[in-house]
C-alpha cells in the first residue's frame, strides 16, 4: 500500500522566502577581518553612505565599531544607517512656522 502524497500548499517562491534574508559580508574593523550579517538594503545603504562621506566601507564600519554601545556589530550598523537616514530626512524637511 502506498503512502498518500502530502501536498505542500505553499508555492515554491514562498518556500524560498522562509530562508534568512541576511547576507554575509566580510569587513575589516581596524584591520581585523570579521563577518557581519545584514539585509541587502542595509548593506547597500551603508556602501552609499561611505561613498558620500568619501571614506572606505571598512573605515566607516571601524568608526561605527568604535562608537557602538551594543555587543552586536550588525545591530550597531543597522542603528547607524537608520540614524543617518533620519538625520538626513529631518534636514530635508521644511521647518514649521509657528
């Protein structure tokens, strides 16, 4: 007697989306190689910030590492990117007239 085939109700594309959305990236922090796991949008934004500031990605990550208050470098990078974007957003908004 054959076993009934179990039908997976999720489409194949949805199955792939259950995997981690984090990409691993090697960076040098003050000359020491380390790996961070970041979402692609965070990584791309971090690269853009480094370019806008005229520094290397590794120098920017080293600066973030020196200033961080969390144990996790990936979290510190995410927080830095968000704060950078919020600062830029507030600079671009017109000031309110009272």
